[in-house]
């Protein structure tokens, strides 16, 4: 069983990438579980044809964890993909990372953390122990950074590299960097920049995903690109990403950049 996590700056397109990746993996015959680890609870929405499924945290608040069943928190979406949303606390109250911890505890209790591939879609620009839990506690062995060529997106990706490197020092740690995904924003020489960033942090660019209006059209129709436009060039990009993820054996301990070096790299390409 492969357990992967996608991290990156808020708004960079992790949920879109995760959902289309899960869809592509399922269409390749994989048994897929996707877990949304963001209080916005929108990770699995396109896999559920626009529906916001109940979150673990909301259900725990309403019923208490002792009264929940597996089917209350695990929902079946497109092509049999099992979907879970961890959720978070009420706005302004408590720690959002607690939703991830509660979700994992219940999934383990129900024996639901299984499948060919588990995809964790994690908020990545907030420094919080809860959000680091998938990699800290060994749930996700492969971390993929979703970034664009924009400086703040690279800055967030570089911070995740720091977390992976720090966690790799733990004796029992299995957390490694699997690669970098460029979700393009059409900045100058963007693919070259992200590829060079990946190289400098001791990794590789595993997929370049161009900006394409078909993504917005698919989401307006409450579907992933893989379902809405399976013959499109964009769908082929997600298929290529799925193939890379399933075959990837190049896992590394990253070498994060100092901020001056990161800014100099961005300036060189911009």
C-alpha cells in the first residue's frame, strides 16, 4: 500500500490536483482512499459530484465518536474512490489540526486505512503539529509538493522541505520527499524554474500541469477533469502524474534552501 501526501501553499490547487490524481489512479485500476486534511472540507467535493460530505469533526461534535460508524465518515465517490474529510473546529475556536488526529484515530478504529493508494490532501502553509501528523506519524511515506513558479508558493514548498528534513532525523521516520508537482500559473519560464527548484532541494519535477480552462469547466459541472473531459490534454497530464506516482521509487531527504538563495533563484528565472 502506498500512502502519499500532497502539501503546498493554500490556494495553489492541491485539492484539484489530489482529486484528479485519485480519479486517474482509480481509472488505472487502483483502490483509492482520499482524505481531505483541510478545514475547508473541499478536497473530495468534485469526486462526490459537488457534494460536501460530513466531516469527522462535525460528526464527533454532533454525536460523539462512540456513536459513529465507518459509513458515517467514509463515502464512496467517482469510480469507487473512498472519500473522507477531516474538517476542523468551529471558526475561531480550537486547533484545526485536531480534526486530522480525530479522523485518523477513527479510521484506524474502523480498519478503514487501507487500499492500493491513500492520498492525503494537506494544508501546507500553516505551521501546526496537526497538519504535520500524516508525515510525522508515518501515515504518509511519500510527500509531493504542489507549487507554481510564484515566489510565495516556492517559499511554502521550501518550508515543507524543512519539515521533512527535520522529521527524517527521527529514528523510526519513513517520511521522504517523492517529488515536486508544478501546477502552473503562467509565470515566466515557470517549468524551468520549478524543475531547478526541485533539483536544488534534492528532488525532481515529477509533473508539469499547465493552466487550462478545462479545469474550471469541469468544476462548474461538479466533476474532475478525468470524468468531465477524459480525452483532453489536461486529463492526459493527470494520467501521467498517476503513472509517475505508482512507479516512483526515488524518495529523498530534501536539502531546503536558505531564503536568500530561494529569492535569487526566483529572480534568475523571472
